[in-house]
């Protein structure tokens, strides 16, 4: 039975790994010409994703590539001295098993886990999907698959082709995110510098195994801003306008906008769909249920979703009419919880008032000062759903049967994926 996955970020390679372990034949198509290895930005893996990584045999590599940020200097706008925060206590209060890792590093680790068993095609993308499983591509000849999975992110092509325009499902939650790569001129090693003002938060950190650093920008906007998705110049202009004058450090980071080798900018948007499946097609990760970049635990949700989808397909013997509804039922509560958490986290991380700024700073100071036990209790009392991700549970699909039909519709079309 042949399954096509669109997207080789995080969810795609995890899904490919588990599908091949369950006996499916998998092809992954990725628009980028090669696996991204620029480092990306830091993402969080919480307990369930760590457990799944351990099952995949890659946990040691994940931990080896951890960013290793342990300390934070938190500056309140207008204040002269920072609050020094022990981040190990902050993370420990939210999760008993957690790691922070650069997104592209994580994607590469998951890719390597099953690269020898999966057909990867880079530099191409899907242009059409027919109800009978025929798929057309920008560069390659058409092929037929039994199932198609969109793991191609918030702006998913698969979702647009099958479910309609993104605007039908996206919900702007009032904030924007920007990330740039810049020289680590402060020599940051295991340290994060954060500047917080009303409606805007900016930070800089360095990963211990990289020679450069990342600056992260979060800011509020009552309305969606006017810019084109690929208009980088306009996006940089918006970032400068939102953060100018916050602090001399932040102004210096903004000066790197014209020199940065890597830039990311997007709205913090949730996807709210009644179903993630239609016919032979389903969605996984941000393509189907993004809770909000940077604030909703989307990476952990993507890893869990990929594992569950593969498991339900194996449990149903490849029968998608049974597997897709079971997958959606298994993920529904996790998705709802992540959406609610994202809304709460956005309010905390990007305060809407001076009182909110003070609350964030003093809360971080208190968590850092308290012993581990009381700090966890404080977080549970003050932060809605703080331990949401550690509380996620999923079935163990390791004993699920292999699919009944390993060839299916794709059997008559060969195994080649020639690029024209």
C-alpha cells in the first residue's frame, strides 16, 4: 500500500518512519530543493514527543542537539537591571521531560531515522489530487497513491487543494512572530536575553553547537497587517516599526535585518477545521490543526499526531475509512487543549498592559527563586494548562497489524519518481 506525504519538516518524517515500521510503502515530496539545515528556530519537545522519539531510537541525538539554554536575563522596558531567571526551573515546572532544539536539527534527526526506507523527492510539489488517488506534480509525471497526507505546514498546499482556501479555516489570534539569524556577538552560551514591553517581546539566544544566534520577535496587532506572504521587504519594515525604541539591544538586532541569512515572519494563527480528512486525503501537524506558532506547542502536537495517524492506519489494516475518523477522535482533545493553551500563552508572553509586563517579570523571578516542588505548584495555579503536554496520553501502536494490501492502487505504476 503506497502513501504519499507532502512535507519533510517534522511531522512528515515522523509519519514516514512509523508508516514504514507498520509495513506501508512511503514517498515524501518536499518543495525545498534539499533538507533545510540552517538551524531554524528553537522548538520545544515535551514528554509525549520525547517518549515517541525514544521509541524511534533517536532520543540520544535529540538530547545531544539540545539548545542548552539554562539562564535568562529578563529586561522590563524602562528598567535598568534585568531579572535573572533559572530556566531549568521554569521548564521543569511545565514538564518533567523536555528539550529545546533547533527546528531544522530536529527535522534532520527524524529524516535520518528512516531515510533508507522512504522515497524522498526534493524540489517538487503537488498540484492536483484526484478522488481516485492520482496525484499531479509541478515537475514529475503523475502517479497514483492509495492515500495522501498533507504534512506541509500552516500554509499547506494539500489542504488548499482538497479543502479550499486557508482563509476559511484560519483564526488570527492577534500577534505576529519574526525570527532572524545573526552573529553571536554577545557570546551567548546557554543564555537568553529577553526584552518585554507592552504588546511586544524580543529575545536573543545562541545554540551551543552553532556559531551564530537567533533573535525572536513577538508583537501584538489588533488587526491583520497588510503584506504579501512572500514580500520579505515589507515584513522587515513591519518588524522595525513594531520594535523600534524598545531597547538599544533590540535596535542592534534589528540592524541585522538587511544582512541576515535567514528570516521568518508570519502571523500567529490557529487552524480550526471540523475535520482533517476527506476521501483518501488527511492532514497532520500544522497543516491540519496548528494551535499557533511559538505559543501552542505545535511541534509536540505534530509529533504526536504523526505517531497516532500511522498507528491508526496500521490498526485498521490500511482502511482509511476506519483509520482517519479514529485518528481524529484520538487527537481531538489534544488539539482543543493546545488551542486554549496558545491563547493563554500569547497573553502571557506578549503582555497587553504594564501590569501584565510586571506580572510576567515577577512571576518569572518567583518561579526561579522557589524550590522545584513549590515552583511547579505555582505554575499550575497561575498558568492555565501549564502541564497540558505532559498530560497527553496516546495508545501504544507497536503491536498493530501490518496493512492487508501492501501494493494497492500504486502497484501498476512502478516505483520511479523521475523529475522532468
